[in-house]
C-alpha cells in the first residue's frame, strides 16, 4: 500500500502507516470478536491482481514450501531461479525477504490463463503467505477486529452484486488472523484534518453508517459527500485543475511502465488508459452516455467498492481522513468519466474501471504532482 508520506515511528516505537499503528499481535487479539461487513465478493481467477504489482514478496519458508510442491517444473527457467533477494540486508525477524521473479509481465508462478501453478499443484495453502492473504484486510479496532478486502482487485467489482456474502465463511478470516505476526490498529483518536480529530468510537460509528449507506446506493458520490459533511469536510466534484495535477504523474508512470514492464502487463495497460482518458477529458472529450440500467449498475458497484474501503479502514493509511476521503471521491468520479471516454476493459479484459481507478489512488504517488 502507498501511504503517501511513508511509514513513521511513534513515541512507543510502533510503526505508523498513515494513521494506522503497526504492532505485534497478542494473545488478547486472538480472543477479540471479528466483524465482517455484509458485502459480496468473488474471484474470476483471471490473475490480473497477481500481475498488477511490481513485485510479489515471499519468505524463505514460502520458497522452500513451493519448491517442494513443484518437483515437475514446466515453467520458465529453473525452480530455484524463481526467487530473488528482495534487497541488500533484507534479513530480519521474519527471515530473508525474497521476491518472486516476473516473466513476460506476470508472476513466474502464474500460467498464461491466469491460474497459479502452485495452487494447481497443491492448494492455496502452499502459496506464498501474501498471496494466501490477498486481498484480505484485517485491522484491530479497539476490542474487535474488522475484516475487509482491498478494493483494487477487479473481481470485487464484477461480483459486488452477484457474489457470495463474506459472512458466509468466517473461518478463513479466523485462520488468517491466527497467522498474523503483526497487526495494524486504529488509533484512539482519528485525525480529520490538521489538529481536528474524533475519538475512535465516533469514527467507527461514522464508518459503519457509511458502509450501510454505500453498499446499496446507486449514487455513491452523493453518499460520500453527505458522510464527509458529517465530519465537517466538504467534497467537490473534480474539475480541470485536479485533472491537470494528476496528468504529470500519469505521464511519468506511463514512461516508467514502457521501460520496466512487459507490453502485456495489466499495470502498463492501466496507467496508459488513465493517462489517455485524462488527456481526453482535458481536451474536452464528451463522455458517452450510459443507459439508465448501466448507470445504476456502475453506481451500485462503485458504492460496494467504497464500502470495502471504509470497512477496511483503508482511508487511515494516509495521515488525515478528510483528504483521503476527498481522494476516494475524486477517483470514483474519474472511474466513471474515464470509462465513458475510453474503456479500460476493451484495452485489457482482465481490468475493470472502478478498481483500476482505486489502484491508482492507493498505489501511485500522484500527490507529488500537486
């Protein structure tokens, strides 16, 4: 995740990511209740999520387990060449950190059809730990845990209405929590802007009300504006100035992608689509009108994705809740208008506009252009 200003250390020596506090898990954490939102999700097994990231981390334990389940390796190179040292001096409390090699724009363990060779050879429990957890989010919040999913996974938007409800299978969340050596936690006071903040109990009530309103809304931008107003934050529809501030970052990302990424990389397709759509909107391109049904469907799916963001406390990965909420509003607006100018799915069927825009918000340091 991209916190914008980088991780910090608080007075107690804990890592702080935006506002979330990183600490070791405790026995009391394992006894705390687990709260899941009434949201739907599913997986298409297209593998776009695996290929969107510059690298996929793994531990030496992951490497040894994977090499054991792939004795008849038929992929590129030799199995032992699949893992490379993440960076100099990468040994720590969890052992040496590795990255899985990329081949033709995707994880070397991924087949051309998007399926994972490790999961096919054994089961999902054999995959690297980050892959087993993705796209899960588990955050400690007071005396309970909140579970959600990262909204940049394209399958979430595709299954937001038709998928299975998350509470149908709480056991995997409990198992995942038991494996966490460290946890991100919501602070006692959540900063809105500057020196203004609210107690955690009030923030949680606000978050739950927002999830409830968003998950069934056809107008998620209106819901976000109303929820922000409750915090004293005014959200405005993005205009030319915001697009102009975004464009230099997108142009830089496209240049870097053309140098560093394979031509079939979904990340390369994503940033190129966003750059071209921004250019088109600035040039006065008129977005195509959606039918009433498609407009409503797009709104429902956008609202569902925004609900995942709120319930996972993902807005707290930035130092202030108000500006992060404004970012979410802007990028959901961008998803709708960019798709109406230039369809990202037509460029790459693995991608989807809402999750593509949220990926940009969370993983590209676009604020540097401001």
